[in-house]
């Protein structure tokens, strides 16, 4: 899942990057275009686009109308107004009365839980959806149809045009995720919220939080308090670490929900558990707690599978985490358990998966879970490479044939911590160098030989943080690859084409600059010239 060997000079590189920092690449974005953005020039690509008629122009008279005045629809309307007001300088009242020229409407058929329809013409824009999540996703499309300067926090000249026509859009997959490793380096609530906002722009609907690992335990557990207070006290390189109180975790969950993302918490086990083992001696087979760990090696730690206290511990952790996680899933890790025998691994997963079910959640595990017996309804997250052995791929495919769902996160395509080139100052290269085209140019539906397409639940782009220290680092390694992962999860396979995608991706650059997102200007992408 992370690395198969220690990356040479990793900590030296980390310190150099920390000193130098990563800044936004390119000059200030050019002045706003005087023509409307074509309806199809958005990411992810919509399922259906029909351009027709004149554009709509947002003016000082524009209002945002909520048809049924539902609480969630109004919240989406206020979210849209909060984006548009600073840059346009307009009042943009949100109302349930007649006359609104940007209309958010719940209704219609065939749009599912997340789909939407956007109709634009001279008299206004209407976004129709079956559920509030669809309205929210439609708003993200509307944002991208407006000039990039709409994202700024001060008045801009406009004009604010929305091209005429109709978009009908529904997602290909129901699971479109991104993972943030908060264990190798800890990130604050505000930093996680910033990442959530960035993910929402591209219709990502799952935030996988990697809450525990050898280097740090990041969530308070009342019945085992030293997990957080001691196990969370450090991080890679020896920094002070940190953890989320339950109130802070709930704040993240609620904020994600307001952007229609579901939080998927992960407690990695039986390996990647040194922080827990260091916190409680009784979790070790020999009863001796190891020291806290601040390096980057993997595969050396394991819970004691034979001890009954291990399952008391797991039960307590899952129970408390499930109680503050309204979403469907709890991720149990299960990767790189090199210090756990195969027999012990199978026995451990046989005991742990029913605990997850007992507290009303569905199991997700890294694809090594398929070497045990995945529970009914479980999902395996595949992180293999193109050159992963045929035997390992066949094991995962067989589980998929037997009903296990798959979320695809191939490390040599979707791991956001992989370097773009050999000169990238952040990240690692154990899975290879992953430029933008390689990250985008594959099809989840036929990627894993032998796995039925019906087993694919979606995709996820993980960001491991051995070398990632702050939000600027997150941005640089995430952009421009994350939008491609989002498109793989959302857009129909028929829209998948690198040559057209790279043009749409290039148009996102000025928007990121307006949002203060520093990104890698890949030479594979025809970015607009800086002015």
C-alpha cells in the first residue's frame, strides 16, 4: 500500500522541501474571458451536453430561487451565493419566492441520488435534481461554467456568463474517493476542511481518513485514552503529531456532509499498529511496549492475534468510532501485515469483520483482505501495480467474482504521493513516476483481469504523507492528478479521451490560481500562457 522499501534520503528530501516550500506555479491568472465557457469544458466530463441558444448573464438583479424551500436545498443555495457574492459584488438573495433567475429545483426522474440537469438560457439557469446531492454537484458544474475569477474573494470585472444549453449528468460509480493520511503527518481540522472543499469541486463523494499507523494514532478513544495522548504525540521525522478529539472528528464529518462527502475512517490492523502497541503494553505478545516510531519503514508491527485483549481493544475502538461516524463504512486496513503469519491474519480478519458488522457498518479493507475470507458485502481496495503478480490479481478477481466489491486505487496510477518526475521535490517513487496522462489514461471497468465490471464500486486516489507537511504540499501533489481520478469515477467511459481531457484540464489552471492552489504545471498539459 505504501512502499516496499525505504526511500533513499527520504528525510533529507523532506527537510529540504520543508525549508524551501512549494508555491503556486505561474503568474496571476489573465483577465476574465469575455465569452461564455462552453458547456462541455468542465471536469468531470458530463454524461450529456447539448449547447443551444443565448447565454445567461448574472447581474445585480439575479436571485437564487429554491423551489420547495427544503432545508438542504436552501443550504445548497446559500453555498452558491457565498461563492458568487465576493467576486461579483452582487447581493444574490436566496429566496423561495417567484422570480429567481438561478433556480434550484428538487424533482424530475432518472437522475438518481447524485445526478442533475442544468438548463441555461437568456432568462436564467435551472438546476434540477432528485436529491440535494445532485443539486450540489450541479452547482459545481455551474461554478466551472463561470470565469475562474468567480473564485476570488474580492470584486472582479466579469461579465458572468453561463453558456446556453442543457447538461444531463449522472455518475458512473457511486464510490468516488480520495484518501488523506493524517497518521504519517498530522493535519488540523482546518487543513482537512480545505481539502474537502477542493474535492467537492470535482464531485468526489468519499473522504477516506487514514487515522492510525505506526507513526501516530489520530482519533480519541475514551476507553483507551493513551492511544491518542501518547500514540498520537509524534509523527514522521519526530514532530509533535496530534489527534482529533471526538468533537473535532464530528466537526470534520459534518463539514464533509455539508459538501456531500461521506467520511470513511480507517483503523489499520493487524499491521501498521506500532502507535497502539507503544501506547498499551498488553497489546504486545511479550507484554513489552515498543518505543514510538518516527521513521518510514513498514511491515514490522502486529497486534497479538492470540490474545483475547486484542479483540476487546478492537471492539472498543470500532464501537466508539462507529458511534461518531454516520457513514456506511469502516476501513480495517489489513495491508503489509508482514509480521503476522497467514494463518493468524485469516483468524484475525475472521474475528474483526463481525465486530464491524455488529456496530452497523460495512467492512472495507486493502485488497490483502481477499487472502482471508471477506465478509458478505465487504469491499476490497485494490492498490496493486501493472506488474503485480498474476497470482495476486487472480486472488482479488476471484473474490470479486464471489461478490466482494472493489474500489480501485492502483498505486502506479492513483497514488497521489508518487512523484511526477524524478525531479519532483516531494513524494516517493517505489510505484514508479506517475505523470498526469498515466494517472488518467486507463479504464476502471476493464482494469483488473477477471474481475467483473459489476464488482467495481468506484475509484479512490490516496495521498500518503511521509513527505507531505502542509496544505501547500497537499495541493502540489493532488493537482492536477485528482481531477482525472474524479473523472474516472464520474464520467461515462464513452467520454474518456486524453486529448480532449488535457484541454479541459488546462482550463482548470486559472481556477486553481484564483483559489490559491499551487499545482504542478505538467508539460503534458497545454496550460494557458501566464500573463
